[in-house]
């Protein structure tokens, strides 16, 4: 065997030893549960599983409307150039209705000017049922402790993350849901996500003073 071959053999052997050392170190120091075979594959984003002719009916209350419960129907017709043609109907407790047909982007952001009679209602819808748009335009993991964003209220900062998986009972049915939550002072803010639903099925959110900001529930789908 020539000296050149011997040197190459030694270098190759050292390379294998170094590689084994790196792998071993990684196995020792990696967090529990991060095995490549255990990486999460369940993800969700706004508009997830949305199909043409989907109809979602919610009941919601908002601080801007003195918590008067409103019924809203979202009728998704068809997609045109990545935007959804949607008919939105708002009904108050005595049966008065306001409605508008408009286009929502794929991430559920209005791209059609809102008519004057619908502006206050759309603002409340965006600040409740569509509130999640701020945090889940891109796919987010549905796994315990998966962080979706950061909530900042004054000097307090909290992670918005998946904290549980549970069956949630709504008027639209019982769903296997993931609880997305964050705590402000002593109030737990909770949003229930269902993998095959395009929007949350339920939520209850408070401000830094513990005052309810909004709540909603899917009542028909």
C-alpha cells in the first residue's frame, strides 16, 4: 500500500469518527420528542379546506355593539383569480338584516370596498370571526405548545400557542379541536381550531382589564 493510500485511509477514517461524534452529540442534546419521525405534519391556515358553496353560520357578540348577539351567515360561492366571492348576511335579534356581496382574498381579507351600512358590522366580523387572519395566513402546526404568534398588551407579552386538544361542543356539532390560547393577567383567551374547518369554530377573547372583547360560535355549517 502506498503512503498516499494510507493517508487517504486515515483521513477517511477520521471523517467517519467525526460524523459519528456529531450524530451522537445531536442525539444526546436534542429536546425530547424532536425525532425526525415525530415532527408534526398537522397544519392549519385561514381558509383551510374551504370549498365552493360552503355556508358558515355564526353567532357573535362584540364590545363595539354592547354585546348584542348577532347572527352572521358567510356564503362562499366560487373562487375567481384566487379570491372568494362571498355573500355576508348580518341579522340582529329582532330580525333586521344587512347584507353585502363582496370578494375576500384567499387569506380572508376584504378586497371589495365595504358599503356604508355594512362598515360597522364588517369591522366587528374582522375583529372576531376573522381575527385569526392576523396569525394564521401561513400554515401553523397543530401540536401541543406550537407557537402561532406573540400577543403584546402594554408591557405584558404572551405567546399565542396550542395548549390542548379537546372535543368542543357547539350548536353546529361536536368537533375534535385544538385550543389556541394566551393568558392576559388572570383571563384565559381561547380560540378553538378544527383541522378541516376554514375558520375557528368558537372563541372567547378579553382585553388587559378582563373585559370581554368578543366571543363567537359556529351554529351551522
